[in-house]
């Protein structure tokens, strides 16, 4: 029985065609690794739900818990949706920067919005806070997914 290492010499054309097939496989894998836009949008909406929980009065804790469970649950079903184990935080080096920016900006926006809400006792403050927090989550989330897809396509 001949092993794969004893297959004999490989000529330049065979090597080129094998590399082209490998590049095509990486391109297909990169399109599968990235989460669909609607999953990222749902993550953003769960962050908006977290913001709106500040206005729920005595049900505030329930709102926080539900939105946190939705956020975590969406992350848990990601491998099932993408059919891969690729995750921007652990797989892609390019996705770290937008991921950190996503986290820092969302926390800062929510903190400022929550403080303004408590100080002004005005529920209208939650609307721009939720829109900004959701928007930054979606914006940077999409950037993370693009970075992951690029890393997979390049074989990084």
C-alpha cells in the first residue's frame, strides 16, 4: 500500500491546480463561517431590550435576565446556524479590534443612558440609548464577521 507521502513527484501544473482547489475551498468555508446578518441584528435587538429594561420598574431584573438569556442563547445557536465552530472572538485575529470597540462602545452608551435615565427620570432617554447601543452592536458585529470571513478565506 502506497502512503500519501510516497505518491511521487508533483509537477508545477498539478501543484497549481491543487492550490487553486484549496483557495476555492477556503472561499466556500469563509462564506459559511460568518454568521448571517439577521443573527447579528437579533444580537443588537437583545442589547436594545437590555436598555429598555431600565424602564420596567419593578420588572427591571426580569427584563435584564430575559435580554441576557436571549443574547447568550443566540451565541449558543451560532454553531448550529453557521454549521461551523468558527467564532470571531476565538478564531479571528482581525476581529479582536472591532470586538473590543463593540464591547466598549456598547457599555459606554448603556452606562451614560442609564445614568441619564436615573437622573432625569425620563423614559425618552432610553430610546436614543437603545438605538445607539443596538446600532453599534450591529455595526461592529458585522465588521467582526467580515474579519472572520477574511481570515478564513486567507487561511490565517
